[in-house]
C-alpha cells in the first residue's frame, strides 16, 4: 500500500478540522505535493532545523506550531525560516501544521495534556459555540411541499452534521382573506379561505438567509408565502480551548504539582505553582500552550487548580486576588508535547504498517539554561 501526502492530510483534517482554527492562525500544508507518496511522518511541536534534520527524505514533518505564522514577503534561503523551507523542498520533505485547530479539536492538545497527568476529561473549559443557524418554518399547500423542500435544500438548507435534506412537517389548517389588490393563487378577493397547509421546518446557516428566502418565494405557489425565521441560541459543539478534568482521588496541591512535574518532560522552566500547598485538589482545568486568556474561565469552572503555560506576573496576581483556584505554570513546549503522541496514535491506527510514524524526542523548548541558588 502506497500512501500519498493527500491521504495523510485527509486524516489530519478530519481529526483537526481547519475550520476550528482561529482567524489569525496559519494551519495546513506549508510545502509538499499532495499527489506524491510519502514513507514516513515525524511529529514535533516546532519545526526547527534540528527537527527537520531528523525527517527522512521524502517524509512529512507534522508540527504543532506554524513555521510561517505571520505574513512574510520572502522565503529566501539566506533567512532562517526560508532556509528551512528550501531544505525541505530540495529533499522532497513536506511540512504540515495543526495549531489552534488541534487545540480546539476533541480529542486535541488539552486532552493529551490531561491524559499525561493521569486526569479524566469531563468538559471543555471554553467551548466553541455553534451560533450561525436559523430555524425556518414555511406554510405551504401539501401538493407543493416537496417543491419547496427541494428548493431550500438546493440553497444549502437542511444540513445537520453529516445528514442532509433534513426537515420536519405537520399538516394543519391555514386561513387567509385576500384583500383588494391581491392576486391569490388560491381563493377569491374578499372571501375568507380555509385550506390544508403543511408546516415545513428546517435549519439553515444564517449567512444563507437571502438565498433561502429567494428559494421559498420561487418555489411557493402563493403570492405572499407565510414563514417564520428564528435565530437559534448558541450551543456547545464539544470542541473548544482547554479542558476540565478530574483526578482519580483528591490530593493536596503540593502532591498535584509533583504529579504535573512527573507527567511532563523536564525543562529549564520547570513547574511552578501558586496556592495553598494543602489545598485538596480533585477537579482541574488544563490548557495546553499559553493560557492566561482563560484565567476567568478557570475561576468560574468549579475547579481547585488550573494547569497551563506562559502565565505572566500581573494576570496571575490579579487572578489570585479574586479567586481561590491555584495556578500551576509549566513550559509552553512541555504542555503541548503530549499531543505529538496523540497525533502519532491517530496516524498509526489509520495507516498501520503502511506508514512509519515517529515522535521527535528533541526538546524544542527555547529555554535551555536555568540557575538556582
């Protein structure tokens, strides 16, 4: 069995959908030909020169952090990142990035972090919400209901997850009185009309309102179709940033901090914490990567501790003044490294022996020295 780069991309996009990425992010294929075959995948948090050297020729490097996150106007070989791009292309290597889409996916980066710490995930810390759906109800004579359904489905309505052409109907009695100036398809001006009508309900993305309305008016037999449009309340999607998880049994904060240090690779940054050492910890919030933007969410999550990376002095100080949730701060790289094993398991399960998959054991954390009295 030969494996094309496109086959691997399909698996990665299914697990870490690009639509979950933040608007500022840069994810997906950086270099490589999707139609070419590949023999290996190397997984790392960062695409550094040392990591690229580990990738066999013709192999794929799957990195969590984008190499080209911000706009560039040159990838010349005499620039640090340009040199990596040239080296990859010249040796037939490919580079693919899964960043904030892997953060939000389920399972994703924070699930891998929780698993590394021996925690059981219960919920999403900051859920991604589905907010763009409308619910439509159209009143139409039964003989024309199928035509209206076909028209709105063609306009993009009726999609629920992996199912299309979704609708619900019930038959009732419609009533109207055509007034002077009307040109009714059914009934007479000045006479009250009662007749059977189907109430046809379906959902559609809010961005398709104009298209759905045009479809209804085109397919409906009435001069003035009757319909309702309701914007649906945002609902959790099961995806999002961070996780809420539980310990097998409560333990003091000092022991939990030791658990974190034991569960993650060692770094110069180490593991530091703020809180009462004797605080019983049973429920924890975790966020792989820089997580001080979720301090408010952690404070409101009914947890005793929050594990994340890159906590800054002032946000941490403000948090501790108003919340009893302890903080556990680890190195950014260490908090995301467990995801590499998760991605490796995903690819191995799909391609079995047809594709060699390995996790780079190079520490790409930029901090490499520490001095303590």
